[in-house]
C-alpha cells in the first residue's frame, strides 16, 4: 500500500509514478537506508576488530 493513498487529497490510481512528493519520499527513504548501511558497516568492522584483539590476547593452552 502506498503511504500517500490515505493522506493525499489529489490521489488517483497510478499518480505515484509522476508525483513529486512521492519521488521526494523515495529519495529520503533511499538516503536513510544508505546511512543505516554505512552505520552498520562501520560498527561491524569495529566489532570484528575488537573480537580479533580479544582473541589475540586470550590465554592459550600449549600444544603438546
């Protein structure tokens, strides 16, 4: 369901294909998804680095 369907007074079937407000909404959603993706990539890399550091300082049993 389109989010503008219930709130847009000039809604008609298929208008979202040419609607400026719909294009703006889609651009905002795309920018928000990209920002989330960058956030997750940054903290995923950081977390992996911390895990590697903890494993490096971990006490190991000697191999016999």
